[in-house]
């Protein structure tokens, strides 16, 4: 999966269609996740290891 970088280190997958059901992630020791349709609506934060495990699980499915 390729990603493009946006301001403030937030990234959106290039697989996301413009404006449809997208989430952004900011990678670091803590991974931050937010909805592109409501960026001011808060974010989910989790340890980077948990994010890595989540991705492995999703990719396997």
C-alpha cells in the first residue's frame, strides 16, 4: 500500500477514493487515527505495536 503525506504528518492511503470513507493516520510511538470527514471530531490513539498488529490482522483477511 502506498501512502501520501499530508500536513502535520497525517497520511491517507492512495487506495482511498477522494472524499469517501477515509481515515488518516499519524505514525510515531503512538499511532493517531481520525476520520477525514470530521478532523476536529477527535482521534483514536494507540501504541504503535497495536497498530502494527491491527494491520497484520486486516491484511490477512
